[in-house]
């Protein structure tokens, strides 16, 4: 035997020994890897004071107005129209409002972000367990814990994805096992879905209905307890019917700006937008990559995503081959044709057993096979039918794109339960390494680039602004590191931490009746706080302070935008410049 053959045999023996050890300790190894990866993905948030999510500062401004209201700090009532309410999009505000009274609002938002990040792998693990899929497949989705919708600051949508997946799993348990406890779990999850975001409530209810119908049709046990599963939808429908009926039927202020203008009811305008605003098919394919984990410029995230896609494709191919071989063996095209039990049976008995043998590999087994396929097809159909933007009855940006993350995750359920097999830990090792690399990269970026460079000096600048002032945030929006600019609402940190008024502030036309906090008067300001569109003559006299975010390349020319006689330069902290308007005639 040659030296090369001996080395190959030794390597093979080593791999077999490692694989056998992992198989014996599969459960302990899995939980150790899962908890370690979960901690790694929470570490970027724990190491950060501020988070690089675009709309998040605007949301914190809303909660900051609630927290500082009634404290005599900043006369919040003179700046904002405030009316807390129960309904969609309220879960994030309730959470940060409650904890914002214990900690500060920024810390409360960080804790809510931790809940959003941790909820996705936990809900996927629950989903895989319920549908009897290999638990190691969860390591394919850890990078999706920071989806594109989270980077845009849609925190309610990010949590809605996890709650939607958990609701599908709970619905299958409630239907197949006829358990009152699982029905109560489903009812609670559906209410939380509704409080997280209205889009995911509208998407989850049809999915849950499909799961319940298929689950009850294939359930082994039926009785009075099985009626509790459909009844779990009642609390959610009752709680949120008022909101949806007000939005999708005529007469609601949020929809009057769009549906009434064309003479069509809000619901008719919504259905018309579904047909009129759909992009080309190629755009939907591009969104699958851009709206998965597309947060940074450069090829890094693409490599991580391709690693996961190749592993998924390999597992799916192996599963389909395994299923095909079982089917061929069951009909006698593969394996021994004579001898044994098959050869001893007579022709009549063999013909009777043949249909059952053919259907054995495809048995639905309480819905663990047909339900995932049906749910995946429903989400895929909704993804390609919905447009990217809806303008009626209310303006919704990034509609179909929000389904990218649940669509990719539900595709895991298409892999048969035995794949990747006994040595799943070794098969998933590339996914574990890629996920760990991405989590470590996020920790380094959040800690050293975002908080160490971009946001350094923000909080000392905010402390120098007295409470109850009007602040205009101005930004050099040339972005080279992230896929899009992250600080359009950066000045809202002043409202969150100090109490007062800051622009830009999330206040879309027509949302007054839907918003918790809405400005009583929105002064003229440059779109999205862009410094290059700022004019002191048009915008400057409406504000007391100006908070300018410079670019890290040192080429931001902010002085030419301000007349020196009208502003006082209070200093630079990091990349942040603070200016105060002088009380002079003509200023």
C-alpha cells in the first residue's frame, strides 16, 4: 500500500471517529453550538450604544416624547400631538416606553433589538422541531437575524417575521394534536403578530388558516378540543378588526389622501395598486439577494449568502434523491427482485401491497410534508403578486420585500426530515463557520466603525443642547460603507434623550390618526436632512440649534451653508458639529 493510500485511510478513519463522537453527543453539541451562536449574534448589540438602523432614531423620538411628556422637560405637548393607542405597530413602542422609564430610551431600544435578533433563530428552531426537520438546519438562517428590513429600522417587521413563523408552527400543533394549550399559544402569538406590524398580521392570518385546514384534515385525533384551534383566531380578529376596517374602507383619514382622490374606495384602490405597481419579474429575483442580508457595500455578505445557498441546495438535492430511491425501491425497480419477503408473496398479494409501497415514501404523516409545501407556495405566491410600493389606502414602502426572509426560511421545510443525516454537525460546519464569521464582523463594525467613528461625539453634543429646543439635523449623506445612509433621523436622539423637538421626524402625510406622536407643526426643512439641500434663508430661522454630521473623509463643507453673523459655532465632537442660532434681526 502506498504512502498516499495510508494517509487517505488515516484521514478517513479520523473523520469517521469524529463523526461517530458527534453523533453520540449530537444533542449536547447542538445546544452548545446554538447557544454560542446566539450569544455571538447578540454581542454586536451589547457592545453598542447606538445602532445603525435607519428609522430607529425616529421611532426613539416617538418614545422619547412619551417618556418626557408630563415631566416638565421640554414642553412636549407644545411640540407634538400625543395619543398612545392599541393596534398594529404598537409592540415596539409599548416595550421601549415601559423600559424607557427604567433605563433611558436608547437602552430600551437596544433591548428590543436583542429580542428581535434572538427571536428569529428560536422561532426557526421551533418550526423545524414541529415539522420534524433536522435541527442543524437552523445554522443556515443565523445571518438572517439581521435582515435588510432591520437595517432600515423596521423593528416591528423584523419581529413580525419571527412571530409569523412561530404562529405557523403553533397552528400545526394546535390542529394536529387538538390541544387547548397549543391553541392558547396560537392565540397569544397572533395577537403579538398584530401588535408588531399590520402587514405581517395580514400575511399570517391566511397562512394560519391554511395550516389549520390541512392540519385538521390530516389529524389523527379529533374531538371537541379540535374546535379550539380555529377559535384561536377570534381574539386577533376582534382586537384588530376596527383598525383594518378603518383603513381599508372609505372615510378613514389615512386613506382619504389616495383612494378618495381617484374616486375609488380605499379597498378598491388597494386592489388596483396590486395590479398597477408590480415591477418586472427580474426585480423579484434581485430582491431575494438584496433584502436578505444586504447591509454593506462589497462582496462580503454575498459570499456568506452563497455559502448558505449552496448548502441548502445540496441538502435539498440529497433529500430529493433519497426520496426518489425510496420510491424506486418500494415499487421493486431497485433492490432484490426475488427471495426474502418480496419473493415469497404471491402475485395477488404483491399487487395489493404495491400501491401502499408506492405511497409510503410520500405519506403525509399528520401534515409534516404537505403543510410546509403549501405554506411555502402561499408565501411565494404572495411575494410575486405584491408590488414593492403601495400608495392606497396608506403609503407602504417595501411591501413584497418584507416576505423575502420568511420565504427563504420556509424553504428549509422542503428538505426531508432525515437530511443531512447522522453527521449533520459535520455537514453544517461550513454554515456554522460562515455564520460565526458574519456575527464577528457585525460586532467589530458596530463597536469600532459605527460607535467608534460615525457616532462618536453625538451624546456629548446632545448634552450641550438645553431641553425643550428646536433642533435641525443636517447630514452629509455620502455613504461608502453601508448599502444605504443610516442617519436620516439621527437628530431624533435629542428627543429621545433630552426632550424637545427635532427634524427630520417620522411624520408622513395622512398618518395623523395612525401615529402615537405627530408634530403639531412641521417647519420647513431640507428633505431627509440633507446638508446639500439646506438653505439658511428658507430653513434656518425656524430652529434654535443645528446638529451637523460630517463625513469621515473630512470633505464636508458646512460653513458655506451658514451666514457667520447668524450662527455660533459651539464646537466639534468627533464627526458632529453643533451650531446655535443667534437672536439677531435678519437671522
